């Protein structure tokens, strides 16, 4: 854990990124059980470095438990990293004081997966969306507050006359629109969308995704967009990072990663959705992800994907593959890329 070698795009720290993670790690201590005397250390995120350029969307994909949510929560300072640094607009926010964080919090928001549990059932839309407008003194009086909430609600696809209603009076899709309006109220620059449409009916998902994309383009927002749905990620993301067992194994422009995947794990993920694979790869025997995902408390030696990789060779288990730029702006960690 003390090793500072990173996975993910190397740090450039030159101001092109609005948000940047540098060698970010998070480990949790799982309570010991009857069999194991010692508490297990779960490394949810392991030395991840990645940057998100201003006004762009970085999609994060990977199987359940690979660390997507943990990474997203650290990037908006909702979870303290065990090691590493998060820069926001050039400022180190990793161990920032509460007061200073209050100012920065306005500029970074999160939209969660579940619009049911993330809204207080006792608050009206006026109160939910208006909370941060009041907290940050962004309106002068009650009239302005009401007008601003109604504007935000309408911008997110609701009607102004619905603003005095409570969350239970809305459908799932409408509740997520309320969550989005709440996230945008204080005028953020950076929004983490963590499986923001996964809990919605398929028929509603496209509408909410379109809304998120329109808002991002109109307001020049920067998103970290976490989703297990590759189609959605392809639609909304400029770049994509592929995570496996707490590490980024591949990152690059979305089209590049989806059409010319370099890492066998990315290929396997994409092969579950053949529309993404180039013809010559789709025509070959499809790579299927077999075997259980190893526990992050006890990852395989060497390359973490070696226990499931159809192309693994003995040396893959000896040393972790270096993370390198195999094509311009396209990074991956696999021994096969070393010639
Ligand atoms: N508070 C916690 N205590 C202990 N372990 C945790 C905690 N939060 C996350 N983990 C573990 O860290 C790993 C990464 O979890 P995380 O929720 O970030 O994954 P994820 O990629 O978001 O998964 P999903 O796709 O299911 O949402 C998992 O093994 C998870 O069990
Ligand atoms: S390093 Fe080896 S095991 Fe890991 S992804 Fe590459 S080929 Fe597979
Ligand atoms: Mg998650």
C-alpha cells in the first residue's frame, strides 16, 4: 500500500484538468469473522490516477465492486482517501478544512443511483431544490427563491406547479429530475453521476440521459459518469476509464477504447455487447468473462486480471503490468502491449 506507483493516466497537473486524482487509494477494514482472526483489508481503490478535462465527461465502467462509487465519492470529497491526492481546479482538496470545503462543495455535486432514498420525503421540491440556494445565499428573498426553484424544475423537465409537492407524489424518473435540479441549484462545475439512470425504467432512462447530456453541454459541466451500461457511457462520455479490482486498466477517448480496446478485460466487457466490437474481433470467438471476480481483500499476484484472463501467460502472475500509453492518449496496463 505504501507503493506510490499509479494506475490510470499519469498526472500532468498543468491546469487542463478540472478534477484530478493522483495515486488515489481507499482501503476499508472488514471486521474479522470467526475463521479469520485478523480484519481483512479491502482495497476498494488502488493508486488510481485520472484527470477530467474541463467541460468534458469521463465515463467509468467495470463490474460490480470494482471501486467506481468509492472513486467518485473521493473525487467530490465525500469520502476521505487512505492515500493520494485529489485536486479540484488546481487546489489540493484532500485534507481541506470544513470551512474551505463549504465554498468548494458548491462547485461539486453528486447524483446518486436511487432517487427514492436520496430525497427527504418530508420536504417539498421547493425545499429540496432551494436548500443550497439558501445555504449559499444565492437568492435575495423568498420570491427570488421560488422563481429560481421553478426555473430549475422546469429546466429539468418538471412543471413549476409541481414544486409544492412531496417526493412520493412523483414517478422514479421525475424524482431523478428533482435530484438533478437539486444538484444544479448552486451552479456546480463538476457533477459525479453514479449510476444515475440505472434504477429507472428503460423507457425513462433515455430521457434522463438526454437531459444530463443537454445540461452538460449547455452549462459546460464536467462529469464523472459511472455506469455499468456501456451504451449509455458511449453516448455521453468523451473519455472512458475501465476499472478492474480497484485499478484503472485502460483509459482513452471513448470511441478509441470501444472500437480498439487494448486490454483483454475491456474486450471481454465489450464482447458482452458485440455492437461495440470491430467486425474482425466480433467474428472471432467471443471472449467471455468467466470465473468469479476475485475478492479485493485478496487480489491475484501480478496482473489482477490474470485469474480470469483468456490470454494470461505465466509471467502475468509474476509482476503487475506497467500502465503505458500504447497509442496517443490511449493508456492500458497489459504485458501483451510490451511487445
Ligand atoms: N464502507 C465500506 N466498508 C467496507 N467495504 C466497502 C465499503 N464501501 C465499499 N466497500 C468495498 O469496496 C469495493 C468497491 O466498492 P464500490 O461500491 O466502490 O464498487 P462499485 O464499482 O461502485 O460497485 P457497484 O457497481 O456494485 O456499485 C467492494 O468490494 C465493496 O464491498
Ligand atoms: S497482463 Fe496478462 S493476464 Fe493481465 S490482461 Fe494482459 S495478458 Fe491478461
Ligand atoms: Mg457503485
